[in-house]
């Protein structure tokens, strides 16, 4: 794992957007794993701007989202399909047929989960997986005690996650309690992972996920097993990390990051 500490949310989002843009330019048919949530909004805004200003070309990209709420239709403004169309897909030249979000309305959710895994396998796996982290330490909706080898499946949301996301629904009673999510095992098979976390509400969980033991209680800690995972935080989210000076030295000195300093 590598940790990059940026001064603020905007700088952290810009770094992630620039990495994604670089990967798309290097491999135009990149398979991107995407996350939703507040933290990612700035990343998508920047990618849209790069498309408009620099011609960043999404026409051959394939995308797979991490998760979707059970029971929400694509046209529901709270669904993650709606979020993706709104924040990214309809603002760039991506072919919507190449964008994939689990179907939370499927009659047979088990079959939908198997179909989703097969679709990822058919394109040869995910090249670059974008991740956020929930206050319960989840990646995707892999809540505490998710098996670290789990695959795409239905997961019940913890009270912490319900409390985190309920304001978006206008109250917990209006929010779905289950979601289809890629598994931890699915996520860590991506060739490269990028986790973005900003703000002081993420400081405790980032310190535990990055520097604490690997545990299914904090599924983001499974990223410690990944051979190529980068965690990008702002100063606030990185505040409780113990080895900050080491992480800063690596970012300032290692050639891999010279285009991003
Ligand atoms: C959403 C997802 C979640 C979020 C996480 C952080 O697709 O996978 O794991 O990334 O809950 O959400 P925000 O950014 O709203 O704090």
C-alpha cells in the first residue's frame, strides 16, 4: 500500500482524476471500477472538465460500479445508476452500453450477482478500481464481517452506513437496507486500486484501515493484501496516520509520482 497526503479535498480529487486520465490515455479501452458517494463527486467533475477541455476520450472505456441499492430503479434519483449518469456518463462520450451497475431491481438477485461477476470476467477483469471508504470501514458495501474473499452478493447495511447515507434519502425509514455489492475478493482482484478519503470524519477509520490489522470488521483493511493499492487522503483524513513523514518522502521522491507532484 502507498499513501499520498494532499493538502485538501480538491488537490486529492485532482490527483485521482489525473491518474485516471493518464491510464485512459495509455489504454483507451480501460476497464474502470467506479464508486459513488460524496467524495467522488469532485473526481467526476474533473473528469468531465478534462473531457471538455482536453478531449479526454471515454468512447472505448468500460466501467463497472461497485454497488447498487436493492429495490431502486435506475430512474430513481437515489439510485447509483442515476448518480453515475448524472455525474459522469451523460457528460462525457462514453457508450452507455459499456457502463455497468448492478441491477437492484432484479427478480433473482443471486442470478444478477453471478451475471455481474461473469461480465467483469468476460472483459478480462478491472484495470483500475476507484474506492471510497465508509465510516464503518467498508469498501463498496462490504460491511463489517464481510468475508475477505467474498464475491458480488446482497449485503445488509449496518446502522453506521444507514446513518451516514440516510440524510440523502430524507430519513432512515426511506432508505433501502440492502445493497448488491462487489465482494472484497472481487475488488482486490482489480489490477490497481485507488482509495480516496477526505475530511476529518474519515481520519479514525483511515488510520485503522491502513495501519491497523487486516480484519473483516474493517473491509478496507483487506487492501493491505493488494500488490498495487494507493490511498489518497487530504490532511484531515490523514491526520491520525502514524507514518506520515515516510509517506510524504515516498511521494516527493519516488519517480512513479514525478508527474503528479
Ligand atoms: C459507494 C461506495 C461506498 C462509498 C463510501 C464513502 O459506491 O462504494 O463505499 O464510497 O460509503 O461514501 P462518501 O464518499 O459519501 O463518504
